[in-house]
C-alpha cells in the first residue's frame, strides 16, 4: 500500500467568529424560507375564517415551501382539528404551525454522540460532491477536539484534490491529523491505513470522507461497499455511524439523494447544510416525514459555530419567522 502523505496545507488566516447567537443565526439563515411562508400566510389569513378554501391554499403554500405533500396535508389537518370554522390571524397560524412542525420533528432531533467505550468511534461520511461533506467533517472534528477527544480524519475522497486540501486546512485549524494520499489512490487502502494507525494510537474518533460521484452510481456503490468491508474487517461493529450530508438548496432532490445513498450504504443519520442559502429550508420536514432518519445537525453558515445539533423547536419557529421568546 502507498504510504500516507503528511498534511501540508495550512490555514493562512484565523477563522472568523460570528458575534450573533445561534438562534439569531438560525433565524437569519432561514429568512429566505420563512419569508416565503410568512408572506403567503399573511396573504391568506387576515381576520379570515379557517375553512376548506383557506386550508387548501395553506396546504399549497406549504408544498411550494418544500415541506412536501404528505407533511403539508398532515399539518393542515392538524391545524383544522382545533381551529376549523374559527376566525384566525396570520400570527396565530404561524405559531400553531411552528409548534406542529416542532412536534413532528422532535423524534428525529438526535445529536451524534460517540458510543462510550468504543475506540475508535468510526464515522463514515457520505453525500454528493458539493453538499458540504468536507466542511462538515472539519467542523465535527474541531468540535469533538474542543471537547477533549482525540480525532483523526481520513481523506477518502481521493478523486478530488480540492477535498483533500480543504480537509488538511481544517486539520490544521482543529489540531487533528489528516491521513491523505496522492490523487487517484485507492480509497479503501487509505481507510485501512487510517484505522490501523488510529487503533495503534488509541484515537477516540475517526471521521472518513468519501467520494460523492452520484452520476457514476455503480462505481460509487462498489467503492463504498469496499470501504465498508475494509472497516468491518478491522472492527466488526464499525462503521458506528454513517452520516449523509444533504444540501438544503437542492430542495426536493435531497429526498432522491437519501433514496440513492440508502441503497448503497446503511445511512444512520443526516446533516443538513446551507440552510442559509436556500428558500427551501422546509425540505427538512419532508425528509424527516418520509425517512424518519435522525437529523444530527444543521448548518447555516461557513464557520464552525454555524453547525449545531438540530433543535426541532428552534427550527420550527425560525422556519415560520418567529422569535423563540415571542408569539
């Protein structure tokens, strides 16, 4: 096997730290999504009775905001149970929908917590190119390192030099080793070497990046299967988590990505990124409604503090344009 190449990139400038709190960044990040919903709800409800016509308009609005037909139908039906035939205002509708969204998402809001006593805890990270896998790995590595855990990163996307370089920069920032090879090297061989070294060192967590060439699904499936075989040969219970990273800006196409990756590997949880760049933040509701997979974290920006464990209540109120302390 080729020898791993050492980390060579460096972070030229310190990473900027945002001043605003997380809830403020989440609210701002979901502004494009919430604006579509709040403007639509305002236009539908202005001292107006909740009847069949308004419910149909509301359901259509939720669908256009990417919550998906099933979730939209369920939410409007739940709203009708307590308010049908009553005169309602738009703020009341938004507050009620925020609570309903939060209640529907609460079962999937589960942080990714390494299993105590498992060393190394192996996290395989999958997703299409451009979804944010590399930055998600970097942020998780630094967050766990800040908790006092030892972390190693395996740059398993050996087809993209940019992915390796970005991981190396995050490795410098986080103070964690990045096991990498030259472009085009065998990804499974790299993973084997990384796990061997992690076990030798007693490393707490290993994060493994992978390629995301979904247009070559058969090749990608074969590569992921080979990587998983290599992992389980060394550690029969590993990988302990298979994290699928989804880009919120892709909207309903994110559901197709979940379907595709579930056929290739046993996805155990999700990270949804780029909620700040999308008017389609409601797609998270559709994903949870259809698959029921744990949503471990969401991202609303580029800095480390913009990737946080998913909180269903904060998300629901931010999606509906509500401040947590009001309404």
